[in-house]
C-alpha cells in the first residue's frame, strides 16, 4: 500500500440530522474499492455548531497535531475568510461539504477551495420559478427567523421574478426565548395570509418547527384553500414520516431522488446500503460523489503531486447519483438536475410524484450580488446544525 492520505474532517452537531457527518464519511468509503480503502484515513474533529472561531481552532489542531493532507468537513461559507489563510500558509487542500443554504461567494478566492454542495439555493430558485409559472399572481413566504438568515428565501424570490412575479409577501416569525414552540403564533400569521388572498404559500422551517407548522396548517382555515410549497428539508423523509397522518398535499423540489433508476444511483445505493446496513441519505450521496473524486486522483495523492490533484478538482467532474458534478467553489458550479414533486401525506407510505423538471438558476452576476447584499445575517452555523 502506498501513502495514506489523511483527511481532517470538521463535524458539527445537528439535532435534526445527528448522523450527517457519519453518513458523509461512510458514503466516501462506499465509492472506494476494497483494495484502496486503507489509502484514506479520516481524523474527525468536533466543531459544535460550526462557529467561525471553533472552525479555526479545529483546523489548526488537525494540521499541527495530526498533520492532515486535506481539510474537509461540513462548514458554512461564512468560515471561508478564516479558512483561506490557514490553507494557504500551511499548503493544504480544502475540500468541504455544505447544504447550499448560502450562494457561493461572488468575490474571487485567493486560493482554490473545493466543496460538494447539496445546492438548496438552486432547488429554491426552481421552486420559485415553478410556483409563479403555475399559480401566477402574488405569492407569500412564511419562515422562521433561523431560515430567514440564509439565502434560500431570496433564491425562491429570484426564481419567482424570473417567471414574471412583481411582488411577494414575506412573513418572518421572530425569535422569542419565552416561546418553546411556534404553535401559539402561527394562527395570527395564517389569518394575515388568508386575508391577503395570495395565490400560493411557500414555507421554510426546519426540525421541530417544520412538524409544528404542518400540524397547525392542517387545523387552519388555509388548509385545502391555498397551494402549499415547502422547502426541500420540509419534504425530507425525516419530516414527512412524522406527519404522514395529516392528509396534506404540497409541492417541493428535489436534488436527488432515492428511487432514481439511473445506473449510477442504483450502484450507489447497492454499495452503500450493503456496506453500512443503513438507508442511503443525501449526506451519503455527497460523501459518495466526493469519494469518486478522490479515487480519480489516488495515484497523484500517493506521489504527493499536489498540482495534479488541484488540477482535477478545478476542472474535473464525476458522474454519480445526482448526475455530473464538479467541485471548485465558486459561482460557476454545474447546474443540478432538479425535480418538482407533488407530495401526498398518507399513513405508512407518503406518496411523492415527479411532476416536472425544475429550472436551475444560471449564473448572473447582478442577481448573485443582489442576493448577497439583501440577505445579511450573523448565522455562522451550517444549515440544520442546531
């Protein structure tokens, strides 16, 4: 066996997806043939909820103590200014993961960084475009202050604009430390939305707040009267399976279809689920795609040819469960394949039907800048890491 590539992995805490980091690492190894698995070794480092100072400390420890070759893990783009000087000064490669809650930076990075993103902002853009094209008129958005601190709702609005929207109502539920649940305040928001007679409603909540929303919506006078469009997280199995008895119909966008019959997806699921005994997840998908990328440069890694590794990460692609993916962190990532889904809640077996292919956001400098400038928050934690 040749040189072992050491990968320092920053893993944050998530009460919503406790196994997200483990799934990424397991997905990575599922892409690597048995004879090469020992060529990669992960060094996990806990970063709590991913605050910038904790990320810096963890990276310095991974480099100084473990002498890792690659800095990786699930991060927020807010940490990029702290990561760049460390990666540059210590001559390391940064290859990260993110949910796509923020658009990529619009400024030119002084060093190469790489990321495998789930691109939620692209899914939200596609949802906005589809919703406006389908229902026209004026829509409304309802979200938590947490979800409002990212770029997702702004991407939805840009998608709606691309389909002809002139205005949209935005409702943000403020944070109140005295309320452990949003249930007491939702009725007043529902009343306002119904009074405004909007043509569709898009909602963004995560974790327990998503569960609370569905339960309150079912009991509200909006139920059955207004098209409900939910964020990709709210359409996840983890959320839907806990609310499947509510007899709700809604729409969302998906960047990866578990049931896709493509050869690459079937191979991924078979390999991952056989080796781990777990159902494949979107985090496993991202890990698997990245494992394919690292497998492509294994000879170069083993002979310490950093420039050849960087060249592939800059320009190369892999074909996996989500189709063709590339990894250079920037605004020109490959546009994803997106599916618009109709979701019917029903006991035991919620039904998801693909009704249309979604439209991804093409690169547009002015739109990207608008989204960055219009949504400025202090959220440093990766999405869902609460």
